[in-house]
C-alpha cells in the first residue's frame, strides 16, 4: 500500500478529490518548437514493440546483448540497514559494506540486457516506477508522470525549449543560479526578476509584476516561473508553506507554469523526525511528515514541472535526475529527448534500480541514508555558524542568516561602514546609486589574494530590463553578499572563515 502524505489531504480534502477537478488546457504554454516537433518515428515503433512480450524485433539496429563486452557490475555501498547512523559510519570507515550487482544473464532488478540497450527518452520503466513510488510517498502528486533526465541542468534546458519562444519573458528570483538562466538567453527568452527577502521570493512582487504587465509595450505576459524553493541558490532561503500556497494561487490566477527546481529538497535541517514513526512505519513515512511541502504536492492543475536530482544526495557525477509533470508535458518532453540527448545512460539507471530495489537499500533504506546525510550536513552548518560568529560577526562587518536546508550561507557585507562607500543623491538615470558593485569586486579580489574563494552576489544577479523595476533600488546596489558553502571539511570551514574575517578587517581599514 502506498503511503499518501497527510499534506495532500490538507489541500484536496479527501482521497481522489484532486483527480475529479477539471484540469485547465495548458497547451498554450508550448513553444513553437514543441508544437512543430514530431515524434521520433523509430522510437514510436520501438514503444509499440514493447507492449507484447515475446515480440520478435527485426526493426531496430540494436547490437545483440550477447555481444556486449560486459556481463555484470558490482557496486560496493554502505549497508544502511546495519547502521544507526550510516553516513558517520561510512566516513569513519567502520560501516559494514553491501555489494549490489547488475547482471546480464542472472536475475536482478534491471537486467543489463535492458539497461545497456537502446531505450525511450523517458528512461526505463523499472527506474521510473520506483521514482514514481518515491514521489507518491513524499509528495502524493495527483495525476503526474515521471521522466528521467541527465540531471537538473539537462532537464531545465529542455523545459526552456519546451515552453519558451523568442521574445518570451520568464519570471525568476532576483538572485538565482545564473548557469541556468543564461541557458535560456540564446533561445530569446528574457528574465524578469522577482524581489526577495531573507525568506525567499516575495509573492506580492510576483503579483505586482503580472498585474502591471503591459503586453502592448512589453510583449507577452510572463507565463513561466523558474524557482528554487529549498535552499535557494545562491541565497540559501527556503520558502514557507504559506508563501508556496500564495505563489501557487498567483500562478493559477495568471496561468503561470512553475518550474520547481529542487535539488536540495532532501537536505533539510532541524527536523523533528519522530522515532516512533520510524519504528512503526519506516524512514520514508517519518521523513515525509517533516520535509517541506512541495509545489508538486499542491498541484491539482498540472502546472508544476518538478525537477529532482541525485547529485546532492548520492554523487554529482551520476548525472541522473527525474522530472515530474502532467502527462501532456511529459509526452512532449520525452519527444524532445528522443530527438536530442536520447535516454539517460544505462549504467546510472542500472545502479539506481539495484540500489533502490529489493536487494539494495530499497526506498526506506534510501530515506535512512538521506536522514543520516541531513544530520551530517546540519553538523557542518552548525560548525560554520559557530566559526562565523567567532571570526566574523564580532567585527560588525558582515552577518548571515542560518539556512534551514541545502549547502549555502548568504553572507551580507555591511558596506555602509566602509570609508569609501558612497551614495548619490538622486537616481534620475534609473541605474545604481551606490558604488556597492565596485567595492564588492575589490573585496572579492582581495580575498582571492588571501587564498579564499567565495561566490560574489553579482554572479547571480538578474538585472530587470522589463521597465517594471521599483524605483527604490537597483539590483547593483544590493550585491553586497557572498555565497559560501558549508559542505566542505571542518578544516576548510575553520581556515576559510578565519581568512574571511581577517580579509574583511583589512579591507575596511583601507
């Protein structure tokens, strides 16, 4: 029996209510490219051939599995079921090990005959079904489909192509992961930044932008929101449930698609996981009760495309993730994949199938690993904040909020205390009124000379070109921040923040 998260009932009222709602027609959101794209005809025939088992396939150009120069793979992983805290035991070298195997000619969760052959763009059914079950037990999304990706970067660039035409404007946080927003620029997509505070995206500013948009002078009203709701990159903020509900309601009112990019979702801290729930129902249910409620979990319209990844919870080099969306968008996304990157690599799919299968960790063992990983990263976050308090806060030159999730701390530099900080009396030209950007660039270079790299806020800043920016502040006047990570070693945290504190003092005493 699949566990349905209680939060689903909070929104839907009862099991099955969401499925009875009439979903809106979202086809208008497709790009011209997506509308014009035809299914890969060879892949279409391949899918038909999978329906009836035992069908003789003389149509595909697949090398026969007997000619694959591989008959098996062994993966040595920690035995999570034998450890109270598997991450700590694995780090200490005291963990019991477990070998999970993929075989070509012996029984396993996903035969290498299948994993190493050509497949459909959505990925192999065994893996998709497992991840769909994980989705059901964590998010309980009504009427959504899972497709595999080569990680969130691959998925996002495809979503941009699926939804964006030249001249379109998309919404995003005013500071965001620029590697992804830059990927949309060659497609002719412009970005409209939404103001943020310490708690993340401000819903009222999203509403202001949409309500005041003039299509006659600005072009089509933005119809896509790209957001990182948990441990927002770079600010580390996590949206509250109240804000998520507000944002989803605004998206409904203005018919906006939400691209929920959530690679840090599973890395949550200060969780009150109930031991009694673990003992009675297992780690999956216990974690589902305390993890943040996603946009996907409240999506009865089908307007959320959620992107998950194994990069932050297993290994970034896996390049394997999954996209959860309504069946209509999922079909179009799979068509794009079938005619571009093709399906994700068989090696990664084989590993995930075995790891999450009955002979591996299973879903509950996987969530036990996630729970243990959260504890370790929480320890590192706490160490970071302790050292920051000792080496930096006392100077009064910088401050930082304690992140609830993820990997990043957003450090505010109090530039108004710098002797060379200046502000113009008026802002008639509409540009920045201070020399914040120049001073931060100087500080960045000084820290480099001291042997420390932190990512400057200017790297992530989205300049508003929509002619809708509030007159009170240009984003260049608000780039007095650094993004720092706390996921390195204890030594890295200690040494890095010591350099940062001394470098700040030297810079401000110029």
